[in-house]
C-alpha cells in the first residue's frame, strides 16, 4: 500500500499518489499517520499528475490505495465541515481522539459516518429466482440497482431496511441477512448491505425517488452498477449461487 502523502484538490485526487502541492494548503494526519493535503483550487497539478474524482480514479488504483484515499477524503471533509460549534458558533479547537471541542460551551464532536443501508431482495429459488431492482433518475441509462437509503436518528439498521423497502418499493420483506459493508466517500457514507426474501405486496416504486422498479431474472437482468459499489458485489454474490 502507498504510504506517502495523499493530496486532494476540492474533491479530486492527485494521481499518482505522493504528489505534493506547493501552494498554501490544509493538512491533517490520519490516525494511522498518513498525511493528507489539500491543494489550492487554482494550483496547476505538477507535470505528470492528474486530478481525478474518486470514481474515475477507482479503476486505476490498487483497492487498498483507493480505500485509503476515500478514507482521507472523508476525514478532510469532516474537518472542513466542523470548524465551528453547532450550539454556540464558537471556533472549535482540537480535542483528544481526533475530535474537536468547543472552548466556550464545552461540547465535543468526533468524526463519524452517515450510515446508509442497501438491500438486495430476492423471490423464489433456482432458475426462477427473481430480484427486485430499481432505477433512480440519477443512474446511468439502463442501470438498475438495489434500494438504499440513509438511516434516521434513533433507528436500527434492520428498521431502516424495512422502512426503505416499504417506502420505496411498497412491498414487505423477511429473513433479513447481513451481507457486508463499504465505506462510501461521497462524501462521508458507510453503506451497510443486506440480503432479504420477498414477503408480500406488489412493486409500487416511489415516484419521488425512483423512475422504475421491477423483478428481474438471471435471463432478463438489466445493466448493473459498476464493481466500485457493494450494490454490485451483492448482485455478483447472488448470481454465483445456483440453488
Ligand atoms: Zn459551543
């Protein structure tokens, strides 16, 4: 894994990693000691260095390096968005454990994640197995994916899954199973993936979020999300099953 500094210019990563800007810049150290730098917006990257969004950079980087760059971006964004106390508006100062503390009212804030759930729903077994996939208007043309949404304060992951499925698709599910999770640096998410079985109801996609939702079989699959995301990993895992 690359151990040198990681530079962002806005939301764009400088590749190759290790390229250091000359202009004034924000900097921080990740807990593991890696230095993260922010180049000024008007600085031209050095010769041979490209400034790429994390999505564009993904296919060109080793998986571990991309994960660390995404992690660096989440920390930078957290720091940039937590300069003042949300209660009394005083400027925050560094606190223990990578957090920040308000010298006026004493409250402390710590880096965290916006937690979202994503769920792949299946119906039936064997060759007749179907999956409920939906299309957001923001997706590339032809792409369908599992439904996802942010958890709300005071809500368990499981409750969030059932609520999102009910709200977005109008169906009910059962036999929820944890699949895995993925840091999602757009800008500070943690995607928690589940698989579930259909229980009852007819697909009624919520028009405020989705433009379509359907049951697909292995033979009728639409275009799927790219391998950057857990949405695709879950689908690939499902397609590898033969029962
Ligand atoms: Zn305060």
